[in-house]
C-alpha cells in the first residue's frame, strides 16, 4: 500500500461537451497547467457525467472525448506531468459510486441545487433519471477514489465538493470505526517513538479540549512526516486526532481559480449553448469577424459619441489581453469619443489571434496522430487505475467485502 499525500493530490474533471473555447482556456486549463508542476494531478474526461444529461446524444460521445483531449493537450496540459484519462476507462469510479450509494441519503442528493436548477432549464431533456440524481455522487466517487485532497473547480461546483466532503465524512464515520479502534490508535502512538508520541498527545489534547486548530494542523504535518508507521496506523492517528475513526476517504478541499471570468461575445457567460464563444480552433478570420461583430457601449451610436468601457463587453478582453498603455488609450479614447470601436477592437483581435497560433499548431499535430492521443489516454487510465484499485481494496475491506 503506497502512502497517499492527499494534500498534494489534485483531481479535476470536465464534461466532454465538444470543442473548448477561451472561457475554458482562461478559466480552467491555464490553472491546471500551473498546478501540474506542483501537484500530483489527475485530469479526467467525465464521459459518464456527459451521459447523465445527454443520454440521447451518446453517438457523439467518442468524437467529443477525442476533441477535448486534443484541446487539453494543445493548451499545454502535459501527459508527462499530469495523468489524463477517461472516466469510463477506470471502472473503479463506478464501483465506488455504487458502494457510496448504499450510505448516501436520498435527501442529500435531492437538495443539491443543480438537481432542481438543471431540471427547470428549457433544454427539453427529461432529467428525472436515476443517473442524473446520482450526478454529484458520481463526482464524489471521482474525487474520493484517488483520495485527492485538492479539487480545482469554478464556484458553480462548490456545492458538489461540499457534498463530496459530507459523503466522505459519513463513510469514515460508519466504516472507519474498526473493532478496538482506540486500542489500536493508542498502540500506533507508541510506535511513533517517545518524543513524537508526547508531542502528538499534547497537540491532540489542545485540539480536542481547546479547539486549537493550529495544533491540529501541526499534528497533521507531524504525522505526514512519519516514515516508520504503516499507512493503516497513519490513518488511525489522523482520525484519532479529530476524535473520529480511521480516515479511509480524506475530505477534499475546493480550489477556486483566481482567473477572471471570461465573458462571451455578448457580455454574458461564455458558453457553447449561448452561441457567443471564441473557440480555440477558430481561424484568424473567424476571430476577427466575431470580435468585430461584438456589441459595444450602446451610448456610442456615432463614432464621436463618448462611451464608457464599463458598459462594453470588449473591455474585459482588454483587461485580459492589453498592456497598461493600451488600456489607458482605450479608456481615454472611449470616454472622449476620440477612437472608434473598430479601432479599439484591433489590439484585442491581434492578441487573441497571437495566443491561438501555438495552440492550433499543437492541436494540428495531435489531430494528425489520433493514435498518439489514444495512447496518452490509455496510459493515463492505467496509472489512474493503479491508484483507484488501492483505494477500492481498502474500501472493500472496510465494508467486509473481502472474500477469499
Ligand atoms: N461536475 C463538473 C462540471 O460540470 C465535472 C466533474 C465531474 C468534476 N467529476 C468531477 C469536477 C470531479 C471536479 C472533480 O464541471
Ligand atoms: Fe467598447 Fe472600445 Fe467602443 Fe469603448 S471604444 S465602447 S471600450 S469597443
């Protein structure tokens, strides 16, 4: 059994909805690319999640998965730093989902906000399915099966991560209490050696009696560094610290990206379904045409009418792409009516085109070698499976499913 340092392990997932746009790139992928150098990263194409809502479009799934994998790679997600894989190629996600479903109260699923919200959207799909109700539980399984402590997500996913934490807590509470837990924990403390044991006891007391959260953090760090005790003992001591049982499934933390929200061409959220996106594969001409067609501050009916960047969807693009002097030029020219909107859009068009050149060159390489992409995903699935299997071995044991 390998030691999982859950605070250094990242898992995130994305639904294969087709080609990616600038919102995905700036909002998600750039953050992943940063994380992949400092964390042990697992990035999952969640094809089962796509089926929970788009079960009538299953025929498109394979192409969408491939397109998304190519866009990830083109953006710079690196298979030598991170593990990229397809959810359905790691069946352990489904096994954990099933096992967690035994202990997940129906009411928890029914009260997740996205459950009602999605059903009320006018997309014409019938989402009163078992699979869709279980969406957050499948997501919890995605995370918990790797014992990932860090989950980079957008704010729309916070409720799902909180749900995963609650499920993990319930699981640990029900199954982390093996017979003789306290005795085993006390035995494990002795194995730490006298000095460390004394310190552990002191910190545990400070947390449990005085609620000293810093002591809890210090004790966790202390445990993490222990090389001489088994993983089982370590989990006992983590659990014992907080007064619970063994921590079988650590509770994940969300990691919100600081990236600015990139808005669509019309000023609302960039989304494929809003038809307001600049796609990573858009040609230079398409980029130019799309940005040229963008609406601007309605006050600027004539070229000489003054406007205000604050009322213009082009302005966020300047904030993302333009230098300080260019932004000053925009603000002054807009407010005085000194520049035209087409002129103002010029630097943004240029910047987006430049940004996409290297990305599209890499995408073309992968597009030409689909076997290379399949190989990356197959290898990723293998690496992911090895980790997921270890968790399942322990989970089965905890549930008494260890037949010989
Ligand atoms: N629900 C997420 C979304 O719609 C996708 C997702 C599935 C996910 N499993 C995950 C995200 C696990 C983070 C971790 O964006
Ligand atoms: Fe928008 Fe620029 Fe036109 Fe001002 S000048 S309204 S910022 S496009």
